[in-house]
């Protein structure tokens, strides 16, 4: 699996099951990673 670092907007949409379009397609099969800053913002 390839790691992908999500920014706060994409991570928020992923947590709320609102990802659509090309972003959702590119994240299929990827390992999602977030930074400490993104965790704090969420």
C-alpha cells in the first residue's frame, strides 16, 4: 500500500463519508496518514 498524507479538509470529509470524485478514487487502496497539525485541527 502506498501512504498518502491527507490535509485537514480531505481528512474531515473522509471522516464524515463525504468524499466524492477524483479524490475518493485516488485514495482507494492507499494508507491514509495525517500530521499532528491535522489531528489538532480536527
